């Protein structure tokens, strides 16, 4: 299964299982590292480059996004935008429509956890 970058955040970002990637130049590509993937959850570390704008998508699972470094925003349909900074968490339930943004001039590192249906 291919994991994609559209955060979930929710997102916050972020993003997820089976969605397509944005056509970004190599220097501006989203970094993606799968830390854990088992029958119950997937944990991914993302690095969103400065100026990143993810595609709007419906969360494929319950998603948690925890900001490790920097800041990024999650725009949730019907709720608006929430900017997250280091140490803050965003949650999106399955099927929540959202997209992620990094409106800063610095990369943002985000840990995303997807809870799989049993």
C-alpha cells in the first residue's frame, strides 16, 4: 500500500494511504518516513517544505498529527484553519475532509498516526 502526502491532518496533513502525491520539484518534495505499519496503525514522519500546500482529501482513517518541529496548518472543511506549532496535536476522524499547509519559510516535521479499522 502506498502512503501519500496530503496531511491529516487531518493533518493536519496530512495525507494518507493510497492518495496521490503533489507534483513537487525534487528540492521541494515532502519527506516521508514510515516508522511503524502493522494491523492496528501506521505511524509516519513527514517533513513538509516551506510553502507546501496539500490536496484536499477525506481522511482514510482516524488521524493524529503531532508537530515535532516548526509549524503547519490544517484546513478542515466546515471548521476553517488551525495553525499547529511544536508540541501541538490535531485530530481528524475518518472521512473528515481537510488539507495541510506550511505557510512558513521553514520546513515542518510532523508525526502522523493513522488508526486502522479492526
